[in-house]
């Protein structure tokens, strides 16, 4: 799947249509503008969305603009990544570090699990 860009989630309605009603798996990146780690990780997240090997799409949710969503999914720190599979509102928490060489392959394995 070729995603090309990260989809920005700006509201609960966006989240519903972009993630929960999606027909493909979606990796949601919860981040904050004040977060140094998020700023460092963002280029890799953007590159992941453009990776032709990725069998999922990528979306970003800024926690300060989406407090209800942040609380609903128990986001206690950023950056946090959650993988949502089609038809399942309960996500799988993803731990992606800079030590993982191929993020697309790493997430793809969890998509099929």
C-alpha cells in the first residue's frame, strides 16, 4: 500500500472516518508540538507513510488539540503509536524506536498477527 502522506486528525469526527471506519490498518501517531522526542521522530513517521512496503496507512493526532481522544485511548505520554485494525476499535500499542531499522516491516508483522 502506498500511503504517500501522513493524514492529520483534527477532530473526533476525523478520527472516526480516518481510523475507525477505515478498510485498511491505520497506525496513529500521538504527538505534541512541545515534545522534543516527537520532533525527532516525526521525519521517520513521515517517511513511513511514504514507504511502499507499508501495508497500513499513517495518521497523526496532536494531543493538545484532541484531549477527549487522548483520554479515551489512555495516552499518558508522547510520542505514542497505536495500531488500529479494520473493524476493531481496540488498538495495539506499538513501540517503535530508532533501533528498529525497517519500521514498515515491523508494523506489517503486527498487522497480520
